[in-house]
């Protein structure tokens, strides 16, 4: 499950690469205008959700079986926390890296989870940000976030990348639970009681 690093990782960007990988590979048929706004250096006018839709549509990565252990394990923990039993239910949880895209550089979103609500025929998206920010900075960022975002702190890197399996499992379970709760909260908003 874990990835052991031979050298200490200290910066958020290095955590992103170790946990999430580099820029997403796009399908060859990706239109140039989509590539341009996905990897723009300026603050493009596209909405966050539109950029996520483009990642979902044009990324070549497998969102059900990601290559990076962190994404794979986080997805697994979310499935456990949501108590999804069947393969069909589990395939409704997808995870996408956005490292190096406009979502990362301009919106602080390093990856996102997509959950397809079959009852409402709607996809719920929850963003994630890998960071080494302090708790005070986390609170400040959470309060100013315009999109539902969960912060993944250096504890993942400190425990999981250094090989502490027990603590890594506990941390991953914690983050899986956080994402599951965010998904449940969004489901509750689109499925009134």
C-alpha cells in the first residue's frame, strides 16, 4: 500500500508529485482550446466545474484504478466509508489528478473525487488539496474556498511516504471518511427528505 521515499519530501509541490503524479495525460483527440484552458498560466474564465468536466472527459488516466497508490487507497477508503458493496456501486466513485492544470495553479485543487448519484443521475464532485499548510492556514483557506474542498496535510507524506503502515492506514481512513461525509452532505442537498 505505501510508497517509501528515499529522501525526505518537504514542499507541497513535491508531496503532490509523490502522491498524485505529474500533469494528467490527455487523450490525443483533446481539442486545442481545451488543452489551452486546462493548462493556462492566467486565471481563465471557465468555471471550476467546467474544468473538472474537461478532466473527466479528456484524461487518459483510469479514474477507477489509478496508478498512484495514494489515489487508489483514498478511493478504496471512500468506498469503505460509503459502504458501497457491489462493483457497480463502487464504479460510481472516480478520482482524478489535476496537478499542473489550471485547477491546481489557479484554484488550489490537486485532485477531485466524482461520485455518480444514480438516483438523481448527477455527479457530485469534491475537491482535494495536498498541502503542508498549518492548521491556521487550513482554516483560513477553508473559509475562503469557493468550492467544497478537503485538505490533505503533510501527515500523509510524513507517515505514508516514510513507511509507517499503521499510522498511514489510520490517516487514509480518516481522509476517506472526510470525503465520504462531504459526498453524503451533497447527496442530502440534491435529495430533499
